[in-house]
């Protein structure tokens, strides 16, 4: 195993996901000190730890280890929004998607009688 390539791939995947490597390692269950062990001690992680981290980052173990190049980057342009969305309950996710769909239809076709929010004035009037 090329530990330098493995660490580099972890850091690149984390950057694309908008998460720090130590956070990804900890939250995935691979262990918060995984990067340190790889860089300083040259330790080889267990298959389980590699799988946990790869799953957390949304890549295959082969991609994370550098055995295969990622076919198509599966990383969103705004990973912070995706991470927040993923933390919502299923019911809340459905509400968010309904709102997004509503807003998208409002922008793609003119809806008769729609009033722009700006024209409503101050939403917090004094008093």
C-alpha cells in the first residue's frame, strides 16, 4: 500500500466534501488519529477502516487507495448544503425538496399573481 498516495487521496476527497480529514476519519469510525498513524508511523490501516472512510466520503476503496481513478466526481458543488441536508430527518428532507421544487417552478414559469417578497416591505415592522 502506498500510504502517501492514500493520505493524499483522503485529503483531496475531504476537501471536495468540505470536511476536515480528522473529522472524516473520526465520524466514519476509522479513528481520528488515522492520518497521523499513516503519516508518522507508516501504519497500514485495516480493511474495515479503509471501507468505513471510503463509504463516508462516497468513493470506492479502490479509488481511495489510488488503485483506480474516480470515474466521475460524485462531489457536489456545494458540499456544505448537502451535509446539512443529510443531517435532516426524512420528513424534513421531503419538506425541503417540496420547497425547492415549488421555488424552481416559480422561476421557470411566470405565475399569475405572484408578488415579489421585496415589494412586501419590511417583514419586521417596529412596534
